[in-house]
């Protein structure tokens, strides 16, 4: 008869069947897991930040044009343009900067996100996010030597142009391409204008003048 307490495992059995130590319960292994999780989170955050920056440079930002012009014309050098509608506004992005660099000297990648605001007599590069004017170029005013000798005599004989003699206008003669763009953006202002008419911007008025017919096509008060 075998007694229940007489059975003892052999030393070899005890050696091969000793309770196994679970490795994932060791503190060292747990630390490795925590470090791996933190590293994964850091990589994910880094990827998200870079994705955001990439989208920011590739996708033009949608803004309120009126708010942009309000901030821009709050600068001292732009106060005379309060209430003046620009001819064109273009945001610089990775898609158009190549073409713009061919037209504007010194334009580099740091200008991406800024806006080119074009008036009849001035072009401004404006950083809307930082409320900073990064470029400001006065366009050449029309030279009287390039105009017919009686151009201003005929122009100032019209009642709409009275009181403007002491001001130096900016602008020039409209061509078909520029006029087509202006008609798209400001159809009411340029509805009756045609290529060959003169666009003259004074401090207080914008005048479209048909010299050949000696006719004022349109007058817009500038505030």
C-alpha cells in the first residue's frame, strides 16, 4: 500500500518543472514597455505637427477679405487706402511661388502664406497672421510726356474732374487683359470701360477717361 505522503519528486523532475518566472512581470521589462509607448506617442505628435505644417504651406488659408483690408489699412503707410478696393489679392503658396518669383525679385519661401495686394498705384506684400507689411512698392505714375499734350486740359474741363488739378494721379492706359481682370472683380466700376481708356487714381477719386471721345466713362469717390 502506497502512503499518500511517501511520494517525493526526484531532483531532476523538480529541476525541470520548477515554477517559471514570468518575464513581463519584471520591473525592467515594464520600463521598456513604458518607454516604447512614450516613444510612439512622441513620434505620433511629431508626425501630426509636420502634417499640419505641410498642410499650412500647401493649402491657402481662407480669410475674410474685409478683415484683411481693415488690418492692412490700419498701418500708417496704408491709411490713405481705407475704403479703396484693390485691383487684385493673391495669397502666396507653394503652387504659385515659382511664377511669382519670376515677377518679383527677392521673393523666397519665407513669403509663403503672405498676400500680394495690388492697387492701381501700389503693390503691397502683407503677412496677415503677423500683421506685418513685408513689401511696399509704389507704381510709377503716368508721365505727362507720354500723354497727348492736351490730355489734362481736356480731362480737367469736365465737372467730375474739377479740384483734382493739384494732385498727381497714378495709373495708365487699360489693355484688354488687365481690363478683363478688372471687369471680373469690379463689374459695376468697369462695365462701360474699353481697352485704350485711361485709369487714373487720385487721392479722392478714381477716374476712367476715354481720351479719344473726350468722355468721362466713370468716376468713383474714394472715401
